[in-house]
C-alpha cells in the first residue's frame, strides 16, 4: 500500500532510510544537527555559493568542529582529474567522518571512474555525485569495488524533472549495489516529502533532503480532513485580508 493511502497514515518511526541534510548555511546546519533524525550532512559548491561561503577550508572546519560522528560530504571543484585528486586527498584529511564528493564526469563529459578507482584503492571515502542513469551506477559501483565505505548519489529529483519516474531507476540501482555492502545508495535532490517514503520503499539507504522539505516533516501522518479544512480556512482568510469583492 502506498504511503499516501488515506486509511494508513505514514509514520516516520517506520522508516529504515537515513536522512541526510543537504545544506551549506552554518547556522542552519547547527540547527538541523539538533534534530535526532538527521544522520549526516552533504553540501556542494552551488549551495555554498548561495549561502555566501567564501573560504572553503574555514567553512569546512566550522562544520566539522560542530558535527562529530556523522558523515559529512564536501565536494571537489576542479574540472581536471589531477586537480580533483589533489583536492580529494586534502579534503579527506580533514576528518574521519569526511566523504569526498566526486562528480561522475567533468564538464567535458569525461568519466571520473578511473579517478574514483584510484581514490577508493587509496582508502578515500567517496560520495560519487550527479549520477542520473543506471549505466552510470553500474560503472561507478564497479570502480568503487570493495573499497572503503562510500556513497553513490543518484539525482532522482532531476530524473523526475525530465518527466521520467525515478522509482524504477532507483529500485534497479539498489539491486546493482546489493553485492557491495560498503556502497550505499543516496536518493538525491528530492522534490517533495513523499520522496522520503518512496526512497525507503525501494531500499535506498540514504536520502539527502533540503531544509524546505525537512520543514514539512511535521505534516507526516496529518489527518487529511483536518488538512483540507485548514486549506479552506487559509483561502478564506487571505481573501478577506486582500479585501476582495465581486
């Protein structure tokens, strides 16, 4: 039965999936860290730029000083594999809970799998990111092999943005990773709270969630008739506040 079924409200307590917060605002990260259901953190250069981060090392140091014992992912930003490798080794040295995000390709579409293989063989904990196809999952999984703990981030939300249903791709990706217990699948870029339950249902180990979606968690299991009435009241209140007349 679907998590959205009227007769069986979903429950956060039933979830097996781990929720990672996707954020780059330090004060927001510290606030989210106090929520018991947040098991880790991810960030990326786009989020960091939006948050006004100008000093990468200082930002990472502040986050890692506050977040201990939970995975934190920081991304390389070079477009050359030699530069990515240098940055990856530097970032990995920042802490035992650090995972280095490596994009699946560079901006020219050249695959990062040889670099992923070298870094995994060297013991670097990786989060390979920006995957959208099952073929990419297979290639990255093979490159990671039986190396250290790692994540593979499939951007299910972006798959959905193209009009394709992400659930079949994510379910197939779960099967690809099943033979590699140290590799964990991330449902990345969710667009709505329902995606958390979809990701859990197909067997994803992790979902990365932005603050706007996390703030909807209080609605989980809410009575739909009550929610309907609140919606009607909101429309009526706003119409009155606007002073509309016909």
